[in-house]
C-alpha cells in the first residue's frame, strides 16, 4: 500500500488555503454590508461610532493572530529540540569514530581502508574413515598440525 502521508499533507494545506480564502471573502462582504456605526462600552472602556464590522472581525483577527503565534512558538520548540538532537547525534558519531580508531590501535588492526585484504578462512580437512572397536566404520576429521602463532602479532 502506498504511503499517503505526503498526499494527506498536501490535502490539508490546500483545504486550509481554501478555508482562509473563503473566510477572507466572507469578512470582506460582511464589512461592506455592515457600515453602520455603534457605540461600545465595557466597564470603564468606551468607544463611540465604531463601524459594526469591526465588532465581529477584530476579535476573529485577534484569535487568528494569537493562534498563529502560539503555533510558531510551538514549532520553534520542536525545531530547537530537533537541532539539539542533531547536534547530539553528530557528537556521538565523532565519539564512535574515535573509539573505533582507538580500538583498532589496541588490536593492531588496519583501518577501514579499501586496500585491507580479508584473508580467507582455512579449508577444513577431509574426513578419514577409521575402524572402531566393534567393526563399524566411522569417519573422523584428519588431525591438523597447528602452527604456534600468537593471536596478537608482536611489535618489532
């Protein structure tokens, strides 16, 4: 099944644009239709001769501005967290490279170069048929002579 998250995001952005345009057209029509003046009073705060459209559209505009600022601040928090995590990942990658280099030095192994050849594993010996004490033939691997080599090469 295809991933529809990109299409869903584009649909939400397009529907938000259509909703915003419809809201703007409606607000414009409302403003031109209601030009009468009113007097506003709230406690000791009084405004006289205010156009009627401002009574409806100014609170809607303020709510949209406050919501947008809240969304931006919330996005800023997520962006700063993302950048902090990105910086931490970079620090851990540097530390991992340092630890790998130190481990390679301790084990006296070559670095991650393309020239480093990987030695093939030694071939297993062919099984040899032997007779057991009860007369049945059984196959056992042929003994292999092991050279006395140290696991870690000495420094010369």
